[in-house]
């Protein structure tokens, strides 16, 4: 997080705008380091937060 803040501050100081393309309504099905940690949808081995899969292969948060 601090590295991102530093990068954005540095870019702004050099008159470079930053657009952050972040989609908070869904998340990856499989974590990059799957053997070391589970993705958010199976943090404790159960499907806690996911509902259906999106067209991009990510999972939507289940707010119900």
C-alpha cells in the first residue's frame, strides 16, 4: 500500500495523472499463490463470500 502511495505521489509531482481501474464487486477465483494462501472466497476452506462466477472468471461478492 505504501509503495502504491509513493508511486502515485511521485507521478503527481511530475504532472502525471493516475487512473486506478479497480472493480470492488468481484474478486479472483484462484489466488496466484494458491499453495500458500487461499483466495478470499475460501479463506477458511468454505465458500464465505462468493455467489456466482462472472464472465471474466471472477466471483461476485454475496451480500445476502
